[in-house]
C-alpha cells in the first residue's frame, strides 16, 4: 500500500474518462471487459449489439473502439475488480464535491498547549513554528484512504484488463485537486471517435467543373478537363466540393484518405458559403490544409495557424455540434492535429478543396462501419 499523501495535497492519476463507458458517456455501470481489453457497461454494449448488427468485416459482435470481434456473440460477464474501482472513484468524487468539513476556530494562543502531545493517535498535528494546533478534517483523511484503496485496486487490475498506468514519479508531482467535475474533464480520446462514424457522400450540385466523383460519390478526383455540368448557382468556381449531409446536431466523425493528393484542404462549411470563396477563408468555413512539408496549416475564422506535423495520410474529422467543437486527428492515433470552436446559424457540411489541379489526384472518404 502506498503511503498517505502529506498535508492536503491530493495526487491526480485518474480522470473520469478513464472509467467511462464511451457508449453512454457515464461512469461504467456493471462493467464487462472484452477479450481485446476494452470495457463498457454490460447493458450499453448488449444494447448496441442488438441495434447495430452490421458489424465489421463480417463480425457482428465487434468492439466499438478497436472493431475486433468474433462471429458468435461472446458471453458477457461483470468485471468485479473494475466495478470496485468505479465504486471507489465515485465515492471519492462525492467526498470532494461535499467539500472539507468546517475548520474549528483556533483557541486563544494563551490556551494552546506549549508542546506537541506524545500520543501518536491524536488527530492534531502541530506546526514547528507555532504551538497552535493544525487540524485536518475527517473528509480529507477519508479521501486519502480512498486513494490508497484505488491504488491497490489498480495493481490488481493490471494483467486482467487493459490499463494505462501513470508512473509513480508523475503521481507524486501531480498535487493539484482531482479532476472530477464535468467541465474539468479531459477531451475524449481520439480512438473513441469512430463510435459516431458516418460516411458522407459528395454533392454533385456543389462540385467544381474541375473535379469529378466516383460512382459511390466518395472519391473526388481532379479531372483531365473541364466537365460540362449543368449550370447551378450552388456550384463552386474553384476546385471545391461539399457533401450532401447537413449536420446540425450531435457528434459526427469521418475519415479522409489524403495519400493520393499532393495539395488539399479538408474541413466543414455551411451550405451558404460563397461559391467563389476559399475554404477556411470565410467566416462560415474551417479546415486544415496541406501544401507540402513545412506548409501545413489550419484556418478558422479567416485566421491561419501553422501546424508542426508531418503529412497525415488519413485525416479524422470530429465534429461535436452540441458543444460547437471541431477537431482533426491522424486516424488511429490519440494525438489531435488541431481543434477549434465552430459556430454557424445553419447546418455544416463536410468540405474539400483539391488545388494545384494535378490531373488524377484524388481524396477519398473512407467507408466506416455505421
């Protein structure tokens, strides 16, 4: 068992996301752990499997995170160690929200005992600089006990579930308060985004005459010549295109394969974006764009931000319309390339720009399990 933390410092080594179910977004309830190591509320996972039977690569009982699974439905069991950890965490959260008990009013200096007591069981500690007693509340002591129990449970969990351990050196250094309140939680892990996956399709009304799309409307290519599309006021005058899907609420995620395009921009825009405007250079469009090594940037509210990263071969686009958040990631990785706030009075559409006009270059929206 680890030693109790000194004074009132509380080590931070867990956030609510570490013990959350990505399906209901709450703390795990009756957790079950799949063979791949990912855990979910048993009822949430069973319900998801019952309503979304499409599966991945013929596996209807796949994991919502890593997509691994079997062709037959596995028997789901409660993970008692993980449930115990969640219960301890919930108890710590309640203790912290309740706050420390009121501190007693110190007695007059003349009434304080001149020297520290010899009884080691006393709940009072004395400062070396003053005989005035320093009293620690029972709730603070309780939190320290709970944290000790949590560390013991974490050690038991290692080997039975997938766990990301924080080195003990970092635990000692992290002495701020516990991050338990909803508005203080860390951003959701990028590996969780595919749970809200969609596979948008290009809209032929908006496509530039410099571009052409595949039969499934998920690949857009720089054409070898101008197409004679019917005239439309909704068609872009430069090599840009929007998707048909109008996104106005909830969480959405899609992936774009950029490996076959030398110069591109990927983002979102309102349908009312000016057809002679450039993606990211209007107040109703946001994007990241690649022009080559050392020329990677993001555009939001007509402002440019340089991005110091190599070419992302597959870009993940995460849009949380309820919170007004947009994030770009490298598909399959946790690190975000860029994130920003989005605000629009109208729905947003996935948006693309292929410039440089090198014939045959193309972007492709990946077909994800939905």
